[in-house]
């Protein structure tokens, strides 16, 4: 406890900025040896910081993308920014609404095949409330619906559309699922449930060639983590001394989606474990 207080009081003399050049450097080459080139990857929560990094990473791997978001404006901006060779399709879906998911995504799957599903969408909800009963019912239900219910439904619809072909599902959980202070919050509860969903998918559908993996990011350099491009990222309270970069999470998701990560079934990796 004393060490933590001292760290907060003493300002780090080091400055390492998270810049656009850093972002570009992480997307300058393949991490899968082009083994997923040509595959179709669906990414939920694609307009957030980690989602944006996922888009850049899988384009770099030569994949075709289906990106899901709830803002038509943000989806259009994402497509205009990165889709230089018509490899991005956008789906406008409110992931808190099961009917919207079933109607839009279900209809899309009738004529299209998904090889990789990245369940990345998430809202913070009442994460800073230590116990879920202090959070309003509306906030609790919204967090649950976006963070876990949408992942379950997207996974179910995709699995049901697969016929004698493989499917990889990567669920983006959180290290908050492991800490008591967050497991009592809607965010922590929903992220813990994603781990259970990952295990359940493997238990029930591995015989069909469907495999699920799970990533538990710690602190990440995102707006949700109160970090924006251009900020100094030194001084985070974990073993790296900085938060993970969205590009690092995206690279790991790509590895999990490829032959390189085929045997990492139900595998859970926490990026930058917090110091005790």
C-alpha cells in the first residue's frame, strides 16, 4: 500500500507517448504468416479503440471484414478511413437489443459465411461501483445485454450457420473478471460470464470444429481507460509499467484466429497483470 501511494506522489521522469506512428508500427506486417488471408472476420464493437485496432490488424492479415457498430456515422468513418480495396462490410446493430441482432445479423448469415467471430463489444456500465446492487436496473441490464448477451447470441447465430466448416470465436473479457472489487460490478459480472461462455462453446461445439478462445486485457490505452492518442503511457501499475496497447490485443486475437493459435482452446491470457 505504501509503495502504491509513493508511486502516485512521485511523477515519472520518463515519457513514452502512444502516437499514430506507434499504431502504424504495430500494423506493418503479419503476425500469422498470412495463414488467415482471405478469411472473413466479424468484429463487434468495431468503432471503439480496441475494435479499430482489430480492423487494422485483420486487414493487415489479408482478411475480409464484417464490422458491427451502433453508430452509422462511426461505421461510415471507419470504412472510409481503412477500406481502400472494398474488404469491409458494415452492419448497423444495437447490441443491447436481441431483436436487432437476430434481424440484421441473422439475415446477413443466410447468404454469407463467417470464419472468425470477435466478440469485442463492451460497455463499462457501473464498473466503478463495487457492488451491483448500487447500480440502477437499467444500467445493469444494458451492461449485461451488450457485454454478454450479444456475445452469446452472435456466437449462437454464427455457429448455427456453420456447416462442416471451422469457426473460431475470440471473446474479449477483462482482467476485471478476476478481481473481487470488479466482480461485484455489472462490468465484472458480465466479463466473468464471457469466460463461462468460452468454456461452454468448446464443450458443446468442438466436435463441429468450433473453437473459442478468451482474452482478458488488463489496463489498455483506450478512451475507456482515460488514455487518448498522444498521451504519455508510462507509470501504469502493472508488471510492464504501462498499459497494453489496443494493437497488442488485436495481434493476440489474430494469432488465436490462426493455425498458430489453434491449440490454445479456452486459453485465457491476461495482458499486463496488475501488481499486488
